[in-house]
C-alpha cells in the first residue's frame, strides 16, 4: 500500500470521527456577517421621537459644528486631530450630517423613557410606531432602526411584552435593518424567552418567519461570568437561534453593578475593557457584532465645554475602533460631529497603508509584511467599513488597490 493510499484511508476515518464536530463548527460559527455595520446607534427617548427626528438631529449637529468647529483648523484643535487629517475629513463630516446624520436609531422605552402609567406608555408606543412608519415611507428615517423595550426581568416583563407587541401592531411592515434591543439580560433563559416571543409575534402581525431579530444588551455582571465560572454571554449568542445580531455594552448599568463610582464610570475603565473583551470572544465567528456603549459627557454650553466633550468622545471612539469594536452609542446631536470626525480620521489615516499592503498581497509583490489570508480579509474589511460610512470613496480604493467594491467584498469571505 502506498503512502497516498494510507493517507486516503486515514482521512476517511477522520472524516467520520470529526463529522459531528465539523457540523457543529459550521453551524455555530458561520463566520463574520456580510453587509454594512452602522458606526453608531442613537438612542432617543420614545416620547421625543417623531418622524422628523433624524433630520432634526442632522440640523442640530450641523448647528453645533457651525458654532464650535467652523473650520478644519478649529476642529483639529478641538479634537486633537493632525491638521492634515482634519482637512481631509472636515467636508466629509459636513456632507454626512446633511446626507445621513444618523445611521442607526433606537426608539427607547427603557431607561431613557422610564416607568409611566400603562395608558401613557401605550399612547407613546402607538405614536412612535406610526412616526417610524411615516419616516421610513417618506425617506426621513435611518438605514437601521428599532426599539428598546423593557426587559424580561420579572418586574418589567409584562410591560416590555406589551410595548413590543403594540409597537409591531401599529408599525406595519418591518423597515429594512429593523432590530429590537433586549436590555439587562441576566440569563440564557431570557434569550430563549426572546426567541419564543419572536416566534409567537411574527404570525400575529404577519411578519416573515425569522424576520424579528434582536440584540442583547450586556449590562449585568451575570452575563459576563456565571455561577459555574463560564461566560453566559457566549451561550446567549448560541441560544438565540440565529436571531441575535449584536451584543451591546451598557456602560453605566454594568459599571454601577460592579461598584464603580459615578465619577469613574467610563468606556475605558478596566471593568469595561474586561466585559468587552469577553463579548468580543463570545461573538467572534458567530455572525454577531459587538457594539460599545456611550459617554454621558455631552457637548453643550460654550466652546470650551463643547470642545472638551468632543475631545473625550473622539478619543473614546478612536480607542474602540483600534480595539476592534466598530460601533458605539450616541446620546446627543452634538456628538455626531465628533463621532464622524473620529471615525473618518481613523479610516483616512489607515487608508494608504492598508491599501498598499492589500495590493501587495493580491499581486504577490515584495513588501515589508508577510501577510496571511486572515490579515488580508481584515484589511479588506477595513476598507469596506470606510466605504460604507463615507470615509473613503470607491474611486480611491480602485486607484490604490486596483479593484472595485464587489471584488473587495469577495476578499472578506
């Protein structure tokens, strides 16, 4: 028997032995999701949401930029950007605030709304659902949207279910990119309950099976470390029956639960970094994305206060991007200029090196890096994210890499 024959026989034996593991791996870890990921999620209290909310946020953001970042030079000073980078991003930020000020919006019936009489919340639910339907129909909405309802803890469970069901009843067809947020998740059982809820609600309101998707808000220590020493958030992802789209970090609930005083609660606190690292590992390869939390330091008041808040926000956004988390929360229109400036600066500054390395990889040219396929996928993903949010242009990618966006996207698979 030749070596080739022996290897063929052994390979067949291993195929049988590993068949179950192969199947489980492909099902549980399908790979990174395709399609665009928004760079942020804006949370708006439900009683403040109208069909004009997205355009209104754009107008307010442009007014803040006009008042406190009148030129690229002033923006560079405010955010601590290199002057050349600020010049590259300034007009792009202004155009973004005109064209698409909000990428993802969540109508909030949880902490941002509070506890109110049922009749009052019912009325707010119906009004918000109809406003979202109107905004979607007439082009005043955002590319991604949804609502956050009160979670499945015993005290809020019935109210949360009632809000979700009423919202879907009055919304009509789900807008593209619609997702609901399940907050304060403490157990895998709550995720399984959310799956059951989605399965029941879809036929009630004529929705396609599997179309009601949700994100898990990680804001309790019980989600990160269970009594058995494991990370429940990883089991939550796999218990979602493919409906979970994201893990969202809740900065202030999580920090407070670990005893961090209000003055030190931050996206860069060590407890936050630990939680988000666990979330990233839990989500890797599953098709679920990770979203960072927010900063509650708002850019309001005089220029000195606005610039300080912008500088903090931009630094935190940049820190998240460098750590591999490409989405975060925004809570105020004045945070949009610093969000987009920080995001655009990240991609503009990284564009030349990423494009050069990817071109060298594709053309098998000599370079100072010995890049592997996984790194090439990461570089292609970097460029696609920049394209999706408007930081870079297709023409730039074609010039620098030699391929168009569809070919670039194929490199990420």
